[in-house]
């Protein structure tokens, strides 16, 4: 009886390992629209040029070149559009349809800017499962779409996001508002220069409206 129980345990362990391998093999998402050049550095250090329909995996560092735009759609229904000269690392990503307790999405914006539209991660259980990291800030969701700059600034278009600085201070950035970190302090702002930056970013990224994120217009260079 003890031997049979041990065999069953080993079989269950193997099946679980195979399942996890299959989940990882599905990747985090794929490139759905691309204008220009998008490269990736994989977790193993290899570098390659991506094309439309290329897969994106946890651990990837994605980089757009000058005059290049890329939209990546993730398996939970979320998306991000990278503007020129932008670099993002997919620090963590986990989404399995029937395992919401294991949801995780953490994108680290190393330079440049991006637009995000959220999916199921962060909305079907743990709201802290979805995060964007910048130089000195962590941005989470309470909404669905917004622009983020590596210079520790964010604008919310629909719903609301929250921003946390390195001291642990947190503010909510409601719909239509901007937040930033200056001299280590976090605050809402009406800075005109920053507003113009986000306005230009929206015009360049494309015509897709708040709460959407699909269609070839998302990455049209204008």
C-alpha cells in the first residue's frame, strides 16, 4: 500500500510539472501590431528581432528603436503599446484561466513610455496582481487604461490607477488626472508640459480610444 501511494505521488508530481511546463510554453502574449523595429533580449541572454505574431515571455526585455511602435497583447486580454526608444522588462507574468489566485503581471518600464489597457489580471481577485514599475515608482490599477512614462509620471484615461513611491506613500490617480514624483514626493499635477507630452504621445501612438487597444491604428506612425 505504501509503495502504491508513493507511485501515485510521483505520478501526480510529474503531471503537475508537465502542466506547468505547458503553461510556460504558452508564453505571456504576442506582438499584434508593429511599425519599425522591436528587439528582445531573452532570459538566457540571447537577442533577436521580433515581428508581428512573435511570442513574448516572462523575463523578456523588449526594446523599440527610433520611430518604432509595437503593441503586445497578453493572454489575459491586456495590452501595452510601446512608443519609440522604449524599453520594458516583463518581470513577471502568470495567467491561468482557472487559477486566479496565481495571477501576476509586473512590467518594468526602463525607459521611454507606454500605454496600457488592463485585462483580467488584477480584476478577478487580487487587485495588486497587476503592476508597472518605473525608476522610483510602482503603479497599480483600479481602472483600465492609461499612459506611463519612465520619468515617474502617469496619466489615467479610464477608471483609476494608483502610484506608490519608494517611501511607501500612495496616491490614487483618478480618471483624467496625472500623477508624478518630484524630489521624492508623490502628487497629482496639472503641469502643462507634462500634459502636452501625454497629448503628443496619444496622437502618435494612434487613434484607439480609452478602454480599447486593438486594431492596426494602434501603432500607426503619424
